[in-house]
C-alpha cells in the first residue's frame, strides 16, 4: 500500500519538477514580474501587537484556557497572551496534572521543551568581570515576565498539538530554597532529557523522574550554570580588550587623557554615533 | 623455460617460481589498489584521486603508502595476545600465496599443476578466515571481535555457493585441473563455432554470476563487507592494526581480490588461452598478458559493485546465501549434469 | 510484508549506471595547490585594516563578541589643515591585533567601524601551524588591504545602499 | 526469485518492552559507540548493551560539544547573538538565524520589508536543500555505500556557493539583522540560483536512483526504526522525522505565519510507515519541494529596501516571545525573554536534534548493531544542535 502511494506521489513530483525546470530563466521577464509583485507587496501591516501592551486572548486561546480551568480548577493562577501564544501559570501542586490535562483535554500530544528560568538579575561585577562594559545591562530589580511569578525560580514548558496546531506555554513556580517540581516523564516520555537538563542547569529537582543524572556536564561538575549568580568564567578571567588604551600626550596627564576608562568609552561611543549615520538607515 | 629446467634443476626453478609468486601478490595488490581503489573509485565519485606522487597521475601513491607503513611504529594493544596478534596478518597473506601456486598463466607458467587445482584453490583461500579470527580475538577489542565473528560466519556461509558455482565448470570440463579447464575452453566450440573457443561464461552464466557474488563475499567487499563495516565497526578485525601489519592485511585483501579475479578469469573466461594459438612458446609469452587483461575486466566488475552498493545486514547476508545462492547453485549443477549426460 | 517492490530490478542496475556515467564525466574537484578557486567578492576570508582611517575609537574592540581585537594608541599634535587654524590632535595606532584563533568571522567589527578602516577580504591562505601565530598585527592586516575587492553591483530590484 | 528481507513490522511492539532473549542468556557485552566513531558524525556517544548483535539497551551520552549557548546569549547584545546561533545547527545556519531575528522583531514591533522577507526565505530554503542533500548522500554511507556521500557533497557545493556569494559565509552567513538583512543580493544571483535549482533536481534524481531505489538499501531501511506517531510526538520528535511517521504537521504551513510561506504554493510530504526508509524518502521529496519553492520565490521577489527603520542602538522592549520555525532538522524555536536591555535576559533554545535524539533509548531497544547506524543516520542530527 505504501509503495503505491509513494509511486503515485513521486510521479506527481516528477511532473511538477519538469514543469518548474522549464520555468523561464529570462531575467528581464523575472525582473518585470518582480516589479509587478512589489506593488502588491505593499500590503497593510499585520496586526502587530504594540510592544508592552497586553493583547486579549483570541478564540483558540480562550478555548484552551477554558479547558485548562475546567480541569485544574483553581490550579490555574494566571494567564496571559504573548504574541499569540497562551501562557498559563499553574500552581506547583497542579503541575503534573497540567501535563495530563494538556495531553488529553487539550490534545497537545507534542512536547516541545521543559526548561527553567531564573528571574534574579545577574550581579553586575563591573570591573571585576574583566572590566567589561559591553555586556547588556539588565534592570537591577527583579521583575517577572508574562504570567508573573511567585519567586525567583520558575519552570516552564511548551506543549503543542500536531493535530490542531495549537500550543500552550505552562509555567509553574519553584521554591527557591528547595527547588523541585513534579516530573512529566509519565505523561510525556520526552520530558526525560529536558528535566535532566533543567536539573543540572538550574538545580531544580523533578519528583518522580526515573534517573536524574547529568546530561551535558561531567558528573563531578558543581554548580548550576544557567542560574544568574553563576559567573561566565570566560568573561572574568580575561581583561576586556575594549578598555580605551590611548596613551595621552605628554603634558596632558591631568587633562583629557586621564579620564576614567569607562567615561572615555562613552565619549567614544557618542563620537562614533554621529559618524555612524548609515547604520541607522 | 624448458631448457632452464634442464640446466638448473627442479629445486632451483621451484624457488624461482615461488619468488615470482611472492612478488606477484604485492604487485597485484598495488595494481588493483591503484587502478580501482584510488583511480576508479575517485572518478566514480567525481574526484581525481591522488595526482601528485610520482608525477603521472599519482602512480607512486600506494608504493609510498607502503613505505610509510613500514616506517611506522609497531603498536600492539596492551592486552592483546601478542604472538597471535603478530602472526594473524601473515596467515591471511599466506592463504593468498597458496592460491597463486595453482593459478596458471601459461602452458608452462604455473608453479604446480595439481589435478585437483580448483578444489585446492578454494580450500586454501578459506584459510584466511583463520587469520581473521586470530586478528579479531587477539586484538582484545570489541569491534575487532565482532568483526572477526561476522567474518567467520560469512566466509563459511559463502564457501558453499562458491564451490557449487565451480562444480558446474568442473562438470563441463571433466577435470579439476585448472590447466585442463583452460585447455577445454581453448579447444572447445560453441555449437560448432570455434572462433573464440568455448569460454564457460556462456554456458555457465549462472555459475559465473554465483561465483562473482560469492567471491565478493569471500573478499568481504561491499555489499558483503560487514566484517570491516567502516561505518559500524570502524574497521572490524583490522581496527587495532597499524604499520606494516596493516600493510599485510591490505596486501592480503587486494592480493586475494587479484587471486579471485584470476580464478574467475581462468574458470569462466578461458584464462591465459588465446584461441587458435597452440604454440606453447607464444602462449607462454602472451598468456600472462591475456590473463592480466581478463583479470582486470573481472576486477572492474567486482570493484564497480563495491563502490556502488550499500551493505547488507548480517541476517540478510545469510539469507542471500542459504535461501538464494545455494538453491540456485544446486539447480545449476543439476541442469549442467543433465545437459552433459544428454549431449 | 515488504518485499522487493518491483519485479524488475532497476535499482541495482540503475545504481551501477549512475556510477559508471559519473566515471566517464570529468572530476569536479580543484587541484588545490596547483589551481585555486576564486571565492566570491563577499567572502569573509580575513579582515584587512586601512591604518590611515583608524581613529582608535575602540568601537570594534568593544563590539567584538569574542574579545579578539586588541588596540593601543597614542595621541599626537598635527599642524592645522588651513593656515591659521587650530592645531589638531589625532589618535594614532600603536597596536591593532586580531586574534584569528578566537575570531568567529561574524563581521561585526567591519560593520560598526564608523571610519571605514576595516574591510573583508576573500583571502584565505593564512593558516599557521602554531595557534599562537594566528594573532596578526596591524602590518599584516594592512598587507591584506591589497586583496580587498571592489564592491560588486547589486541584483535587479535592489535599492542602492544609502 | 526474490529474497525476503522482511522483518516483522510490528516487531517494535514485542521488542521494545520485552527483555530480549531471556531464556538464552549469553551474557551481555557493553559496546561503546563513540564519542569518536564514524557513524555518530560528531561526538555523540552511545553506550550500547549487546546480546550478540542485538541491542538490549542503549544510552546516549551527549554534552561533548556543549558550549552553553543559553548562558552565552545572556552576555551578548542582540546583534552579537546572531553569530552564536549560527553555530547551533551548522549545516543550516541561516535557518537558525531567522526565528531569533523574527522574535526580536516581534518584540520591537518592526517588520522586515518584503524584499528582505523573500531573500530570507530563499536562503532558508537553500540551507534546507544544502542540509538535505548532504543527508541524502550521507545516508548511503551509513548503510555502507561509499559513493553517495560524495555526490551529496558535490551537489551541495553549488548551493553553498550561492549562499556564500550572497552572504559571504559558506556555513555561518550571519546575514540577518534585526529589521532586515545586511546586504542585498549580488548581481546575477537570481539567475545563478535558477540554474542551481536544476542541478538540485538532477541531484535528487541521481541520489534516488543510486540510493533510494537500491534494493539493498530498501532492505536495510524498511521496517527499521519505526517511530509510531504518538510516541514520536511524546518525545518531541519533529520535522521530517515526524512527518515520516504520518503526522501531517509542518510549521511552515501550520505554525504562526512567518516569512512568505503563506504566499507560497507547496506540498507537505508525509509517509505512513515511520521507518528509516520513509524518513529518507520524505527528505528526498522535501528537497525537491524546497527547490520548487525557491523557483517560485525567485519569480516573485519584489524590489525595494532590505532594511526597515531600526534605531542604531538596539534595545528590545520588555516582553516574552515564542518563535518556532520549521528548520531542516525539525522544530527550531526560541523563547526569548527581554527586559528592555540591549541583550536578551534569557533565551531558551529549543533545538530539534535534542528531542529527536532523546527517543534513541526507546527506539534502539531490540535492533541489531548495523541498524543502530541506520537509525542514527536516518534521524539525522547535528551535534551542535543537540548540545547547543
């Protein structure tokens, strides 16, 4: 049966390919076509979500949320939309049940990933971190993203339906002192590796996981690298080469030349900003 | 040659022949290796192969490789069975050497024209399995062991179709002497037409194909190269070998290919014989050249298949032998025998 | 039960045909030391430095994700451009090293350079047997300026770069 | 006469959970495939427990190439991240850039101009062709044929030349910018691309004749490594691997619209069997389909700018976005969390191979050693995509 199907399909493939191969290669014709299409392409912009502004849930998301709430009851803490994707935060006790509900009620049979988030801002080491002033500066107070959080650590997962093509992101809070969450392995076998990764990267234990052992790192590795307080050693051991190292002219020591490096770095930035107009266009 | 034998005596001429055969093995290996492994494969893969060594199309490449191998350190794994490990490559090469002893390249150019030449050749060629097993076991390596066991199972399974394929020829020729088989083909006629003699490839086409398939398996060439299976077992029983011991295996592999191509050419293509040239002097001179041409033809077929096909799995390999080749071989003998009796 | 799908055996024979046909065609390989391939104009082979244009602004070193550019400079007084003008202060390069062992060839430095001092060259033959030798100084980077090609014209329908 | 290479199609049901060969306990052998092994193309290590040549259990050991990209992204600005994520799946780097750029653009509320979208899409499909051509050849090597990989490499070269001519990088284009592209196409590229697509069609035909139609290849791959739909989905197997199991799900068509896929006319290929052969077959068809899409887009490519208006210093507003795309290897997705800085706060990189390989312990139980290689080959993973 499969063979017949295949032959049929590949036969069809042959036809189209020949046709396509015969497509004109004449450049002027193509260019003309391109110009014609360019006019059409000035379509109205898509319904973009304005940055920072929450968007109401659409019908599919409403439906998914309704099903989740029906099954989990008050296990659902908060829900929000992030660019067309439903984010639902559930209570830690309802985490395993959330997986079962997703799989059976939401028909999300496909596990995309499970991972952790550490919402704590990374400590700025400034000059200690090799003097680096180039790394992005994140806000210093702890804020939580879509769906909120009760504390520093969270576990989140994304499941999808291969049939209905919808998906949902589930989040749950994890106790900071004793980080642990319920395991999803019984529902989604693919959770195995994801949870192992999350365990070694964030130190979140998964109750009911068959064998929590290291996945990426050697078994004697200590620490949880993806936590924000874990330093990136490569940026600490080496001095930042971006520090301004322009020897001042003799007699100028007390003037411009002796500016603190960081200040001068900024001035250099500003100076180049003027000259760098073409970047912005 | 004959005068020489009169003058220098039997012992000396045997020594000379042995030395010649000893030289033929690496020479044949180099020829096949260069022409097919380096050049033909390269061109089949849109490459050129080695171009620099030796100036002309890299002809020196394999010789240079050989020199390199000899210079290399002789490494033995710490836990290997050192003596067996050392002997194994030699066993493989010796089995090749023994095949060449009965392979005629002219009316007089044969070390020993045994009456049971075919039988002997096939018997000694399977000795190499002992060497392979020794190598696999002595390496103290799991990949090597797996490879050796696969090789043993495979070589034993394919002895039978090989033999059955040859029986048809033996029935037609009425002799097991390789010289006799060659003469039969030279003097025979196809339905009364004797323009090219009667190469058994026409009457024994099934046997010929069977022989080539089985020979491919005996040589552990694709599609039957599970023992060395580069993508699975890395290099099978050869995995721990380096330097000149690996060189021995290489010579053994291609020398055996040369020998089997020679056997196939002799059994099915008429060997050294040139139809209507009955003068032994001319035959002695031209015979080796004719045989070499035929050997290259057969080898081309074998290597063409080798570079084109994927490899079977172990159980499929056995299935091919027992469910496919052996029944056909038996049927072939039956038909040949019946026709022989009928005509 | 999956058996051989077709009673005819074109697969095995067809495969032999493919390899045989290829054998008769020419090779596609380039015999490297004897003949060379020309990389396209845009190929990111190596970064060349036009030293005159550099003002030691450190932007490239600062934007480099791998921290592989090392710059040192000093300031000098220069006579004014016009008669009676003010004396100018210029920054001059003392050191401009790129560690090609660290470089990821992303091209950010070339893009951020406001004074067109850095260029991509398709040159690729600068391998070294020692990894430390891949740290190239400004003289070496300057030599590569000769290999920087002219920018090529753009495809039909492209807007010219502003 | 034909030889029956058939294996019981339902064998996985018996073998997967039953302990193999209990009554004839010959003692297990632990074989270490990798990290340096020709079949694991990279540094995947498989600890395989063998009973004879049959696999009792297999445990993949990964992490030999772990580079910690999720950590590194937190120390880099958005433009600097592009050059990192190039190296996740290095065979189709351009396709890796697209979802990240798309995510950042969503967060910033800007959209790349149509011409840029088209060029992005063409290059994404080209990288798909390059990846699959290599696979189509390399799969031959996994089952022991020496010649097909060379054809794969040879024909992929044409595509790589195209990518290099446009982006300047053969493997790591780094061509996407937030809001568009670094540069427009060079003169004559469109024509060159059209000609190359003919080469691609030829290459597909050649490889089909040499590999897919070969009876030995079919005997080696049919009924081997069957992934049932529900198991595959549960493990997160995606892309061609899942479509080969009959799941009609392609993010180019079914996901949130990205690039110009909604405008294109293409077919999503599926195969009902779910075995190694069907994975090969689906990728073969997808290569052709991709080439057809490229030809379509070449005809339609609009003129215009290639960069939207973007601020010089890119600061991405606070927010979270999940962007998924159909990469050659499967679902490639980024969960980008921004806190309004010049760099991301956290990026979860959901790479396809990681999940595709996580099914191996389940899939390899009860198969023979040669089939381990076939299955590894047909799943088609890139180590950088597993380890990140």
